[in-house]
């Protein structure tokens, strides 16, 4: 009997075992050889890894002929990681058809190089109902493709969102991950769905003091009032509640989010 095993990049327990800071994990990525080496050396290895990925995985599994266009697509997906996926924009940048872009994206999803996060919607006219967000598989590769050289808070915040997604995928395999966005207005990072339960709203923040007014969470809850609310922050060890309008939102680290779903299990 065969079983598929999905090994994600390093999660929080792996980081504790390897040692090093969260900032290092986000900046260097979660593949052990890359995490353990200097980022300057890792940049060259990222390009080499991409060439190997094309030769070893893509060529063996898919009928994709245009190497330059495919590699360009992978680099763009990583650089634009976490954003809404607009096939037309990628098609124009890679000089291929929308159908080719769809095939390329499927190849990335099948091989685990990208995660496709669909929107949460009940088909309301004010919501995004079909356009997914696409996340690159590893924070180090996202940093490399984005061309970042210094770790600014805004960049670490973007990478933290990827890290939270990685943790959810690794630790909560029975949870479906979506996002929510109004056509005109704010966006909620993640909506977590477990069969028979109300949707859980999750915002990711690098610093708890910079959480802002949580406009996306508030807008989501005006439409979908049932379910727990979390702001998952990189700088928190002890969770604390905060009133946001008429709701109570739990500010917590990753452990608090995992604990919520552990408590729900029968």
C-alpha cells in the first residue's frame, strides 16, 4: 500500500531543535541546508535548485516544453507570493497563454512548490468568489525571488504570514485554508474551516502592537458572525483577549491557534 507524505519546510518544533531565531528561519527559509548556511551563499543555491527542479521534477512529470517561460513563471509566483493570482498578468509577463499559465500553476501545486488558497465565499455579490491567492512553498525562496537584502519589518510581516500558513498545513491537515476579501474593501488573511464547525478568522501580524484596526476581520464578521477570531503574532508567548467592536479577539502566538483546534477534536 502506498501513502503520500507531505514534508513541509521547518515548523516551530524544528526551529527549536535546530536552534536559531525566528528571523533567521523566515529570512533563510525552512529547508535545512539553506537554513544552516549564509544567505549570500543560499542565493546562488536557490537558482541552482530551480534549475534542478525543472530538470528532475517538471520534465519527468509534465509535458512542459518552454523552460524560460516556466522558470520565469516560478520566479514571479515566488516574488508575488501571497497575492491574488491574476492569470492574465502572469501570461503577459511570461509571454504565454492563460491556458499555459493554468498548466504551470497546476504543476507547482502538484509538486508542492506553491499552495493555492481559494476564497471563502457564499457567492455574495460583494465578495471575491473565484480568484485564489497563491503562496510560495518556502520563505527563503520568496525572499530570494523578491530581491530583498535587508530584513525590514514589512518584509518579515509578509514572510510571517507564509510561516503561519506553513504551520497550519503541517499541524492541522484536516483544516481547509481559505482567505476572504470584499470586492471593494479589506481582506482577511485566512479563514480556517473544519467540517461541522464555524469558520475561524485569522489575521497574521509580525508585531502585536502594530495590529491596527483589524478592518478585514471586522468586515468579515459583519457578514459571518459565528466562529472564533485570532490575531496570530510573532512576538507573543502569552495570549491575551482584546475587544474589537462587539467581538472578543484572541491575540496569540502559533501555539494558541493550535490549542483551539486541539480542543475541538473529539
